[in-house]
């Protein structure tokens, strides 16, 4: 959430930034400031009455003093009731606001995203190429029908060489991040409502999450878990930055978001992902952002895929993030680029929600850290890209060289299906 003092002291700048995401009627900063003014007045009233009680407690009690103490106590009780209502209202108003955005992030939605750079050559086929669904079926890598039979639409089963290829990608990512001295975490896949609030998924995106009868949600991204790892902690300044990466299966309802062209694995309810995360000093966060973006680009380049990096417009980025760059791989059959990594700087937005601070030794006070995340990487669109970009005329698919030590093979050739 945003700092109330930032809103109070820089109202016009905050308003200008928020208007890159929202309409004028979607928020009211004056109302938020007024609520904070009320909160301060009530706190002042409580403190002054407590001071009177302390003063009276030092005098010899008599009926008048006792009556006055009771009156002051009743006032404090009433003020505390008012304060509780106002603080809840203020918290709700602040929670509804998205993060401010970086200066180079433009207003608008997906149509205003800007391609920063492209990598590799777009494949040029001398034969009629297949789409990844056909390739995965012909090569017996993915069982779509049985996945639907087991769990419904939006699910699939990795099979044989397909499962090996999926796990090879994950091993490639894990080795890369370990070499870069990121600490490996295997967190729980279920989170509390409070954790989902810290990550910025609540209150706005409740319907995009899967919920259990115990009011726990399945994680939509490892970012949700790692962001809560140091919740309610004060970190040592000398320990920052803290660099983590985590593997998780990710679960998303994606309610109403399916399009007819997004067949197969391009959009599903469950997928695998490795996530990078950093807790940094505020003055170091943009350097950390470039580092994590560079890591995600190196991973994708290592696979030999054609892809691009795009700066998202304010309306296309997550509400919790000040800036996001997506890495998007080319899917030939769709004639479109699809995101496999989002690299984002949330500044102190999530840290305020999760109360994650560090001790500023020079100023001798606690300050909020900055929190950043980047997929490194998600697999469900990488396999379609690998199948389609590296397919051969005979229907086989070449395996990227960096994966071959994990797969044990360098090509997947057509073979007879075991379907009955």
C-alpha cells in the first residue's frame, strides 16, 4: 500500500501517477487525507485526556477528581471506538489504491506496451509447420484428453519425454540461480488471506485465486510465498540484499480469460515456475531490477529462442508494481509473443502490507525494504515455443543444447503412440 505521508506531501504527483492506471472517479486522495486528519485529531484527543488522567492520579482523590477521571475514561473509550472505525476505513481506502508507477511507465493498457529489445531470429520454415498441440500429440509428450478427464478444461498431463523436458527446464533454471548465489526455497503452496493481501492479490483479485474450505488459497505465483517469508520482521541492513528463488506449481482460475487461439498449454489453470525475489535497500532496488531482468533474459537466450522484452504500460502491469518488463517468446502458430517472465519492482508497496523493514544503522530507525520479483522462468509457454521454433521437417523437435545434459537426448522423434 502507499505511504499516507507520500500522499499527503506529494498529492499532485501521486494523483498524476495513479491516473496512468485509474479513472478520476476511481479514487479520492482528498478523502483519504481527510480520514487521516480525523485519525490524528482523535489520537490527539485521546493523548490529552490520558495526560489529564495521569495528572489527576498524582493528586489526592476526592469525589470531584474521581468523577472527572470517570468522565475522561468514558471519553477515551468513545474516542477509541471512533478511531477504530476511521482506521478501518482509511486502511480499506489505502488498500484499494495501486502502486505509483516509475516515470518511464506510460498510461494505458496492453496497446501501449513498448518493445525494448528483441533477441534471436524469427524461425523461417521451408515446410508447413505444425502448432505445439499437434506436435505434443504426435510426439506423445502431452496428454490433453486425459488431463481434461482427470481435472477439467485447462489442465494437461506431461508424459514420457514431455515430462523429462519439463523437468529439464526446471533443473536448468535451478542450476542457473544457484550459480548466481540465490538461496533456494521450497515453500508451501497454500497461503492465508493475510499472505494474499501482502502480495497485493487481495482485495482486488480474490476471484482469480483458488480457495479451500479452510480459507487458504493456492498460490498463483511463488512471489506470493517468498514475499511473506520475512513478514513482520526487521532485517539487518548489512544482510541486504537478500536474494531467493523458489519453485512452485502455480494455480490460477483465469476466470473468463480464455480465448479460442490460446490452445494447449498457452493458458491453463496449473503450471510450473521458478521465481526470483529480492529484499533490498530502497536506493539499491533499481539496480536489483536490472540484475533480475538480465538473469531472466540470459535464461531465455540460453534456450536459443526468439523473444522480446517489453515495458508494460501502467494498466497492463500488476497493481502492486511500479514497473514491469515482460519477456515474451514467439509462438509461430499464433503469430504472437507470449510472456514467460515478468520482472517487477514493487518498491515498498508490498513491504508496507507485510510490515517488512530493515534497521537503518546511520539514522537509527526502522525503514521499509523494497521488494522485487521476476519469473526465472515459467515453463508452460516455453515448451510450446521450443516445440514450434525447433520443429523439423520430419516432425521431430531438436532439444536446446543447455537442456541436453538434463534430458539425456538431443532430439525428440515421432514414435508410435501408446493410446488404445
